[in-house]
């Protein structure tokens, strides 16, 4: 079955599955970007994670805020609004994705430093791609895909990769 056919036939299932699958791309991409930024940026420019203070709430606090609630808000601000605005301005799909990723990365740069902003630009590109790929089924399904990618990304980063790396 082709992607357009699957999206038309089972939009909720397709958008959630796409988001979960793309989180497996966003996490290594953002970790690779962060590692590269740590090597290339001058000392002191990298910054700390914007989510560091949320992590101080403990695992249940982070699960509630960092995995369930904040990704919903950031999906609205970082994917829905810029992509829909750019689309209404008749921007090309790549321009919509870049605008979304830039806004997403800039928000994290302000809260966590340049290195964190660059890493979240990378993951934000993947979340925006999830949104764009599901957009033909409607904004709700597109937002669901971006949210699923973001929530799964945060879950994997904090509860799987973080402990494996000793964080």
C-alpha cells in the first residue's frame, strides 16, 4: 500500500506510526549534531539543555512535562503555526520545513544555548517533515505525527539514551 493510500485509509494510525518511526531518525540526528557542535563551537557557546530544569522534577515530572505536555505546545508553536503560515504564503514544502525547524531551534537556542539550538534545529526538521507528510490528511493528523515524533524523541532521549550514556 502506498503512503497516500495508507494516510487516506487510516490517517490516525498512519500519522502515529510515522511519528514514532521518525523519532528513530530525529534522535541520532540531533545527537550527532550536538556532538559536532560540541567539537566545533568555541568553549562556552554550546550552552546547556533547555530541558535541564524539567529534568530536576524527577522521572515522573519529566514524563508529564517533557514527554506529554510540552511537545504538544511546541508542536503548535514550532510546527503547526509556521508551516501553515508558510503554506498560506505559497511557500515550497522545503521552505515550510526549514522555517519550522528554524523557529523550533531558535526557541531552544534562547533557552539552552547555541549547541542546543543547532541540535533541536535538526530534530525540528524531522518533526516538521512528519507534519508535512501527514498534512494531506488534515492539520490534526499532521500535528499528531509531529507530536508523536517529538514525544517519542524526548522519551528515548531521557529514559533510554540518557541512562545508557550515564546522564
